[in-house]
C-alpha cells in the first residue's frame, strides 16, 4: 500500500465534479479548470473537515425536532390525528403493514443514526491522521455516500400517503412541519458527506505532510 503512487507524484489532479483526471500544471485552485465541465480544480476539497463537521452538526440538531414534531396529519371520518415518525411506524405495524413500517424505520431512524456515527468516525480519524483500518474506512465512506441518495424515502412515503388518502370528506392527509426538519436532516448529512475529502483517510501514510 505504501508503494502506490500518489496523484501529486504523477502530476495529475482529479476533477471533483465529473471525475476527469487532468494534468496538474500549476497546482492552484484558482488557476486550473476542468476541460470537460470547466469546474475549478483542487488537489483537496477546501476546509473539508470544518465544513463536513458543520453540516453534520446541523443535521444532528435538525434530527431532534424531526422526531419530536408531527410529520403528518390524517383525518378519517372527521377524526383527526397527528403522527410523528415513530408513532407512524407503530401505526403501520399495528395495522399489519409491517413492510412499510420497517421501510420507514430504516429510512428515518436506522440510516440517519448510522450516517451520524459513520461521519463522526471518519471526521475524527481523518483529523487525527489515523492509520487504523484505512481500507475499511474508505469502504465505509463509499457506503455512506451511496445510501445518502436513498435517505429521502421517508419524505416520499409521506407525500405518497398524503396523495393516496385524498377521498373527499371521508379521508384527508397532509404533511406537517416535522417532515421539513427531516428533509433538512437528509440535506445536511448529504452535504457533510460531499464536503468530506476521502483522501484524508490515507493521510496517515504520509505523516510528514498535512492536508486539511
């Protein structure tokens, strides 16, 4: 692993927008641009740890009202009820729709908490330039980046349920403010993942140079 060449040694830099490998002639972010998408080229994402940590903290803050505030209001035969994420999971479970309940629980509880823990681990070890389990941490980052695109499932479920139960005076449903905070959680965690530079994972191999 230590004998693998680095991009800086080969004189190339990868575009963070389209992934094209370009010649690193001047190694300056404001002087280079990608010939394919014309985005600015940088060897490292600027202030990666600080930005990723700020977005992650914002997501954690929004996660509390996302679970405490109601995400949907439903009215059946004139009787209204507001439900949070967890109460909605329990309601689907008691109604026999265990598959929908499991889907909402995974998308709304398991995935966000996993992303919080994973990103915290990546930020902590990356900042400390740890050499612990670098390959596994790189795979963890790719997994977090992949599942981030499926984190809006709960929002889509609420929108779908609200659209399906519109039966005039018999039944009515509409989203509540809690779903807005959950949407912010998804956005902030995705921004945190995109702001984190995975090359920080491998900085432990070169203790004489520091990139943050």
